[in-house]
C-alpha cells in the first residue's frame, strides 16, 4: 500500500514537472515577442536574395533516381494519352518523349539564381511576394508567387513565370494557351489557428517558417504550435527547442537562438530531420534598428542540405515601409485560373498523404471566390459518383509529381508544346 502511494506521488510529481518544463519560456521573452509584433504590424519589408544550388548525387543515386522517375513518368504519360484517345501505336513513342524530358528536368543541377522577397504584416495575416527558381528541360526558369498566410488557410497564387526566352503573366492567360505553354496552378492549404506557420507540401520552396520569423519579425510562437521549451540560457541569449511530429519533414527538431541585447530578436535557427540527412541552418550576419527598441536582421545566410543537393542563400535587407491600406492584401487570381485545393487533407498533410489520398485533392477553375470545404466535399462526391469535373482532367500530371519534381513546371509545358506542334503539323 505504501509503495503504491509512493509510486502514485512520483507519477504526479513527474507529470507536474513535465508541465512546468513545457511552460518554461521566460515571461520577459514572451512580452518582448508581443512588443515586436505590435511594432511590426502593417509594415512591408523588402529583401534581395541570391541562391546557389550544388548537387550532391553519387553516380549510383543519379542512375537510380533516373530509372525510378522514368518508369513513373512513362506510366503517367500512357494513362494520359490513353484518356485522350491517342492511337495505341503512337502512345509508347509519345510517352517516352515526355518521360525523357521529365527526367532531364527533375535531377538536381548546379545553378545560381537571384530574386526578391517582400513581406507584409497585417495582424495575424502575412502576405508574401517571392520569386522562385523552377527547373525545366530548357534550363532554370522563374515563378513569381503571391502567398497569403491567414488564420484558417494558406493560398499561393502564381503571378508571372518564364519559359526559355518567353515571359507570361496571369493578366493574359490567352498567350500561354495560344503558344502551347501551361499555366502554374494556384494552391490552397488548410491552416489551424492560432499557429499558422507550418511546412506545407507542394509549397513554394523558398518560404519556411524559420525564414519568415527571421526576415519579417513574426513571433516564434506562430511556428508549429508554439510548444517551445527553454533548452539553455546564458548572459547573451535564450536557446529554445521544439520537436515537431506532424506535417512535412516530421519528425524533426527546430532550435532557435534569441538575443537578449536585441529585444527578443532571433539571431539563428536550425532544423534537423530525425530520420534523414536533411538539415537547415539560418544565421543573422548583420543588424538594423528600423524603429525605436526594435532590432531586425539586415543580412541572413542560410543553407539547406540533403543527400542530393545543397543550397546556400544570402539575404540582404533592402527597405522597410508602413502600409497605408486598412485591409489585408490577397493574391491576385484571374477568372479561369486552375486551382489545386488540399484543404480536405487537413492542416498537417504530408507528401505521403497526398500520394495515398490523391482523390482528396480537388482541382477546379477559379470563379472569383474560394470554394468552402462543404463545396469541396460535394465535388468529390460527384467525382466518385461518375460525374466528371472538367478541370479535374487537367490535373493528372500535376497531381502525380514526386517530391523531387515539385517545381518542374517546365516539363508540363514541354509536354503541351509537343502536343500543339503535332496538332499543327497534322
């Protein structure tokens, strides 16, 4: 009896100690985060960046990935060509042409790319404009995205893109269609308040929660549920730690360093995947004080390393300004833009979830408003019942892209361009 009571007491004591451990972020630091967020509300910050990508594939890895992607692309192409009614004697040749271009675009290649990122803060909402490199069969292209992080959703809409020596914008969708070039899709994810900064599958790869915290002053409490613990404290900084068990890349550990002399501003961050070799390291290299008692990074260097590539990015602060409009901005989306909506997969959906639950991704054309989740379920029910949705048929290739080829939109353009040329020749 006495032993049972002692064990019960020990259990209660350990549980209570664990709760205290999970709440040990200092109150002074939380107060500093609130003050920073207040100062940075309705502010626009502009950055310039340069990125250098270096492949790390061994010859064996390269050969294995090529064969895997070739088989996958061939199967995709055969199904699509069969659905289009292409003659059986022509399917194999056309499928191989597409698959070879698909593989050529997908392998990591060395390149250097420069662009701009602009972040606007509106209360709990964050609006981002960012350029992103996209590999294609003809080289390295670029896409300009507008992204809105809101309390219940995240939406990313392409605004312009390049292909070869040609440029296209969403203000003129007829041009890329006339020239046989595809249109990148608008993407929508579910978010769960109050912490809306998470890693999202098929997201513009330049934007991470850690990056937004360093570049825009967003509170670290908005990251991954905000379940931080104090790993250590010194006279110069607090080091916080959080283990993330849901969403892309999980499980992984994120650590962040907060400088006491900079009013609670983060000076570095690290992300380490537990079951793989992927790792991210962020470091502030210089500081600026745009407002009284508010410090911000002026220069940031970050690296992303996996077993197949290494990225090194250098960020330089350009300017900061106050926003005049009262309403938060939203991405510009013209009528007829294709939309890939992932909200029915939940806020913590991973690439594996998307692969196993392909039917939960709903494709449709933009008609001036975002469909509700109830309307998305109705569309899925009609699809399951045999009632086809016309724009769903456009999504076949995009929906099956593997992680390595998430931004390889140039291959899709090549595919459609070849079809148009064959049609004209006929």
